[in-house]
């Protein structure tokens, strides 16, 4: 969210380029030449790139879960996806969000500290309108929320937190519970202003309304579980050794599986005219000699040479030889 131009600054820049006051080529050259980046020692980069990738993966899953859950709950088109994942100071985050917005502060035990989900009023009121039977239109009157509206929005937030809990279950089992709903960012002081936070920005579309949902995760809250966000941890977790007896149980299950066994006596070819005139007791000559073994198929694959016979007055086949792999491929 840092280094983002306001709409006024963008308009001024475009106007300067169009009037000739600023040359676009020179501007591009200055950007290419300026490779020095300013590092603020007061705001150290605490999350590694590997951890940021893990957070992105977790919240991509969160976005998918939330899309499905809200679509079923609101009965309208819902599309939510991860737009960006950045680490910045808490003060920068507060300055970047609207002056009046929906700030949902929640606790996620066993993590120590509070987390925040900021929902743009356009998205919040669209959800509220759908729940109350409307078409999902957005009415931004956040300054004077009624008790009923506050209660409904709080219930929706807890619904969102259930998806948040499910998304994080692969890393840690948490129990997110909404503490309170605030509308003015100036009254929010979860951590120190210069404390590092990770902000996951989700682009949300509900019906015809679009907006942002921002998840703010302070570093001090996740400091203890940061090792679990590394690639090494994920690889160790996915490459677990098999439990004792697992192979035996798998083999037992495979042995009990049902397969189709078919014995093909031979082939024959007749004309349509002959087929139409077939009658009872007619004899069809097969291509297979009587004394030669024929092929038995297991699960549709040729597996054995067999010969025909009887066992207790019932037709049967006797396995003579297993078909070799070279013969199977022919």
C-alpha cells in the first residue's frame, strides 16, 4: 500500500505529460537510472519472502472458501481473490484505509494479541442489503449504524472468521472470535504505530458492488509461529513417513477389490443377412480351434491362457499359463 499515488496526483501527472511540461521518455529514463532504494531502519522488514509466499497461499485458500461461503449465504454472485500481500507499518496501514470503514477486531487463541479485518463500506452494505432481502445495493451511511445493522454485520464477520479459521487450520488450530466492530480508524490502536504488520488485500465483488477486504496481521501476534510459514516446514509436513501397518491395510483393501473375469472362447464373422436368419440350434463356427487354449481377461486386460471344461456340472475354465508382458503388449 506504500508508494501509491492518489487520484489527484495521477491526474496532475497525466496533465503534465499531455501539455508537454513533462517528457514521458525522460521520466522513464529517470526511473531506470534511479536504482537506489531508501531503507527505513525504524520499520525493519521482518517477514521473509518465503513467509510472504506462505501467507499468500493461505489467504488464496481463504479467498476461495469465503467466495463459496458468501455465495451460498447471500445467494448472489460473489468473487473474492487476493490482490496483494504487503508488509508495512501499522501507521501506514491506518492512513491507507478510508476515514470511515468497517473495522472488525478479533482474537484468535492461542495466538496472543488482536487481529483486524477491514471491510470496505460498499461491500459491507451490499452484504447487509442482501441479508435483509434487497438486491445487494450499497448505501454508505456508516456514520449512523443502527443496533440491528451492527448486530447483522457482526454476525457476518463471524461467518467470515469461520472461513479464516479453516484456511489457517493447515498451519495452526485457532479460534477466532469477534471482539468489537469499530468504524473510525483513528480510534484503533492495536499495536505501536511503527510496528510491522502484513496486510492481505482481497478484491471482492458481490453482485454489482466491488470493494476491498483487508486482513491486518501484526508481526508480534505471529512471531511464535513464523517457523511454520517456511517452505522447509511445509515440505517436512507433506513428506511424512507411513504409519505402521499402513501398507498392510492398503494391500488388504486391494485384495478385497472386485474384478471382472471373462474368458473369450473365440471370434467369428458373419454377414448381416446371416445374422437376420439365425434360428434356434444354428451353429456358428469360431476361429478358435477346440483343442487350443484361449485367453481370459481380468478387468478388461488379457492375463491368462485357459482351457474350457466342467466342474460339478457347471461350465468352468482351467488356468494353464499366465500371459507374459511381451504378449500382453502385442
